[in-house]
C-alpha cells in the first residue's frame, strides 16, 4: 500500500531484458544522501512510477527489481530505457502520515498526454486513457494516481474520453510528470474506493444479466402498496 506522495526520483542505471521470458531486471539509482532505502530489506515493496515492485537487492544508493512480462505490457515501464527517470515511493508504515490517498501500486491502464499547458505557475495536463472504461471511476475533484503521484482531477470529459489535472509549482520539482509532453505515456491507477462502490451497488441492484434487482423491486412494491391503500 502507498499514499501517492512521491519520496524521491531515481534513474534507471541498468536495464536487462530477457528475450526468452519477456521479463526484465532494473537497477535504480537514487541521489546521494537520499533516505529512501533507510530500513530497507530484501523483499520490501517500492512503487516505481506507481507500479508496486519487489526489491531483490540493494546498496546505499541503488536497488534492484525484477519486472514481470505482464507488468511490462500493461504499464509504461516497458517503454523505459537506461537513464530514464522514475518516481519512487516505499510502502507505507503504520506511522506514515497519509498525505495523499490509498494507492495500491496496481496500474489500471496507461494514458497518453494530450496537453501540457502552463497556467500561471502551474501546469495543466490532459490525459486520454487507453482503456476508456476507466473513465467511469474518474470524477471531478476525485483522487487519481499518475505515475504513482496522488493528484486531484480538475475536469472530466466522458464524451471525448479525457480528464485533466493541475500540477502546482511545488510538485513540479518533486515528480517526473512536469517533464512530460504531448504524446508521452503515464501509468494510471484510479481510486480503488470507486471500484468498491461500484461492486457494492451491483450487488444491491443485481448483476444486470437478467437476474432480479432486489432494491428496485422493493421500491416498486412499496409504491404499489401505497397506491393500493389509497
């Protein structure tokens, strides 16, 4: 579990792809003096561009992770190369301050940057998800994780299939998003609470495959009973 508050920016200093398995190994180097790996142990989770990965080994200024073929296919990690910069966040602890929102590190889809436009000292970004179905979980003023960064949705256009966020000046120095331009890709994780709400509502209303809709049936029954009493 993560908060979407990026703790550091790292650089991929080694990228070894295995053609036989379709997997990859990465070495990610952090700046001298970074506290990212303090208390780290082999097997710990670190979010890399919002993707939960397992630390396989580490030293003071770098760590190694393995990336599965499926992860390379459905996230933007597959398009990275040596010297690419990545957002980093270690998994939350019990005493972590919850400054962002609940982020699982499970990317739902990638999205294309349609627009990156200055707005005063902020930058407005517009994104179009590859999987348009994800738009039903994206709402005005709701949470979203973009390359692992917890951000607030400022606009949604379901018809045209895009949403926007605004990146304030402070965050521009802390995350890699500020360097993205139109045509670049980002990892998207929607707010998991929206998924739970959808599933709970589906359970109340029925599956939509011809089965009964208990809640609506009760409402209709009450209306009819009320009418019959009149």
